[in-house]
C-alpha cells in the first residue's frame, strides 16, 4: 500500500498550492489499520516539508468509546 487512493498525492498537491498562495492548512484525519510504515514515513516527510504551511494536524484511531 504505497499510496492508497492517491491520498498522499492529493495532500501534497493541495499543500503545494496553499504554500504558493501563502495560505495555511489544518489537517484532521483517521488512521486506518492498513497504514504501512512506508506510508507513514512518506506522510511524515510531507508534514516536515510543509511545516510552515500546516499549522495544526490531528489524527486518531480507536475501536471503543470510553466514558
């Protein structure tokens, strides 16, 4: 699973456009079980590359609600 549904390309294309306009991004998402180490490393590289564009990111994964 190198880039499921071209998600990394989508994120990179959008971050590149935002950076070129001087805009910022907030990323929210779900981390599926299928995420491989390779996918995670590529995503981290994008966050590092666009660290001046991405102002906040939050991702989570859980299988139960605890009250």
